[in-house]
């Protein structure tokens, strides 16, 4: 990295610092701090959702996935044919009826305070792990590109992001997400443009070479649950993940709750979906161009080259940025990777703080007495959440030194255990009126157990090969709903404690 590259990164850091300072003056209430007084433009909300959910892990793992395993993973984008109508017609109308800060407040209205607490604690735990992984992957990339130690980078990223997310609230998070989305999208354009210019080729040439490998084939369906990816399985997996994330994850739902109306929230879903497809195509093209570039540099047969490069697929992008790209372009790519991490990290800090404040601290008389006077408690909680994320990232750095997982496996097998069971709680609440608190809690834990068994099937079950990660969401979702419904025949029928006001 040259001084010019570092200047680009420092300018980005300074911009994030300035955003935090600017919006810190507007944090006069909890509603402003967490929901921007429900006045967020639909376009900004949609961009924030994609910027939040696309972390550095995705930024690195998506090109690496293309290089190592090929095209099957990218057929997941077909799921949006089903995601958009489901989210816009079922989830958004439901969410926008709730005048809440934390979506888990609904679970107390529908089921019980215990159900609400279990869901909120699950979210906090899962998102803290997610934050730690995000910081780790950003440090992993930045260390490969700069030569700096990972602990130093972890501290730098974590402290700066915690600062602007804490003092600037949701406003700082949203506007930094927009800036970071532009940077990470621009950074992802750099690699294919450079490879095309350097080799005087284009995507058609890259695909012609790549299609000679078996990685260009797409299995449609298989009864073998250990097959890593099939078209039907991955579309079903990402469909369940999307509807559960948008309906039951505070990080995504908080953005829709921040918009002024259901119509605005629906437009946000379109922005998110189209942006996600565009970014996946762009990152897939990055992987394709890197594969062609390094094959062009080697003198190996295509089969041997594929086998050799697969082992280092995740580190190929940062290595290419550090050793091949010209000065300035490397700095932009590094800023893009950091932007992907920091947008997710800042959103996670704000959403976890919202849940802790709304679902736990409001039960304390001292906090209720302080509410409305200042945001000292919220700022403190945000700072503690950021610090915990930093500590987890440092621990994960040590763990990955002794693991052979790639980044896709690492993220999916650790952060998606609770996604479907948590989402199922809300779908049960909406669609199954006979299910009460006892039944839904039983179904939730049954879904979690199944998700754990599938995620770590190679370690926990007597199988020769692990069950594919693409079955974690669909199977645990179905198990959760089925068990809850069956238990409802012997458990008390559920009735809403508080009626939700009609959608305006």
C-alpha cells in the first residue's frame, strides 16, 4: 500500500468521524436516536438494509465462493421472485401496524413477556457474534493488504465505528450506510475493469475459460442432504432467510419502522432486493475476472489450476488488491472492504442497543425515570456493545488459525442458527391464532436444536459428510412451526394481550 492508498483510507475514516459528530447534535430523544422520528426516506432505508446485511464477509466470500465452488451459490438471487411479494404483502403491513422501537415488543403482546425476553436475548446474542465475525473478516482483508497486525486493525475499526454509531444514533448509521454503499459498489467495479484493461479481454472471455471447469454446472435438486448446493435448495434457503430477517431481525425491521408509511417501506424492499442482485452479479464477476487473471498468468492445465487456486480462494481478492492494483485503486478497494464492515457494525450496535433498551432496561424503574431526559444510558450501552464486538473479533482471530472453514461456512454455520426459529415466532403469531406461549417457546427451541444439529452435523452426528448449510433455514423453520402447532393442542390457546391498531 502506498501513501496515496493510505490517504484514501484516512479520508474515508475522517468522513465517518465527521458524520458521527454532525448527527450527534440531533439526538434529542430515544425515538430520534433509534428511529429518526420515523421520517427516513424510502430510498435511504433500502440502501441501508443492503449496506448493513452485505458485510465484508460477503465482500470477500462471494468472489471466493465463485472461484472455489462456481456458479450454484449465485442462483440464490432467483428467490427474490418470491421474497418481494411475501415481504411486501405479509411482513410490511404487519410491521407498520406496530408502533414500537423493538419488534420483540409484539411477542409480549401476542404471547408472553417470557417469549419476548427469549427472542430479544437470542437476537442480541446472535448479532454480537455477527459483529465479531464482521470485524474479523475486515481485519483479515486489511491485514493481507497492508501488512498491519490483525489485532491493531480490529481495534481501529471497532473503536471508530463504535464512536460514530454511538454518538450519532440511527441518523449517522443511515447516512454513513449510503456513503459506504457507494464506496463498496465502486470498489467492486475496480477489479473487473482492471482485469479487462490489463488482459484486453471481457466477461465473455472469462466465462469461456471458467466454463471448462465443473464449477459452471448447476445441480437442480438432490435427495442427498450432504450435497453442498442445488438450485432448489439454495433458493429455498435464501427465501426463508430473507422473510425471517425482514420480519424478525431488528437490524432490518428497524429500517422499515423508521420510514413514514407502509408504501415507503415497500419501496425500500424493492431498493434492497434490486441492489442485492446487482451486487451479487458484480461480486460474482469479480471472482470470474480473478480466476481468469491468475489462470492467464499460470501455465497449468485448467483442472490443476482450479485445484491449486481453490485452497486460497478467500484470500485471493485482498492479495490481488495489495500486489496487482495500481496506487489509488488499492486504497479504494480497501476503503470498500472497510465500508462493508463498518456499515454492518454500526447498524448492529444501534439495533442491539435499541433491543437492550426497549426489551430489558425499560423494566427497570431507574431507567424509566431517566427516559426522555438524556441519552446517557443508550450511549453507554452502545459503547459496551462495540467493546464486546471487538473482544469477540479478537477471539475469532485465534479460533480461525486452527480451523479449515472458508468464510461462507464460517458465517452461515455460526450466524444463521437462530434466524429461522426467530422468524417462525412471528409467522406463528400472525398465522396460527390457536398457538399460545408454551407451544411457541417449545417450537422455538425445537427449531434451534435442529439448526444446531444441521450446522454442526459433521461434528455432532455420525455422518461421513456434513449436511449442507442450505438446509439450516428451511428445516428449522418447518420444525419450529410444526412443533408449536402440535403442542398447541395440549397447551393453552394463545390470545393477544394488546390489540394491534389498524394499518393507516
